[in-house]
C-alpha cells in the first residue's frame, strides 16, 4: 500500500538566526510518497511541483499507475 503527504517548501535559517523556518519564495510543494510493502512506512519517491493541485495530481498518478 502506498500513500503520500503534501507539504509546502520552507527554508531553515542558520544557527545565528535561531534555526527558524520561513516559507520559500517562490513557493513550491513537495509530495513524499510512502510505501509499507514490508510492514514499515518508508519513502519511495519525492516529487516537487509549482502548484498544490499539480502536486496532488502527480502524487495520485504515481500511486495509481504501474509504479506499484
């Protein structure tokens, strides 16, 4: 079984700036594709896209096609 998690891109600032996280500009969205075929959830793919909708569409396509 595979599933995915979508999140927006961020930058982590330096130690001098307290390791704060700030949104990336221009924004990107990432899909982490997870697989548990051996009983543990492990990352099997990582996609980056410019829009949220495009990221969801490609993640669904990855899971529901011959990539299984």
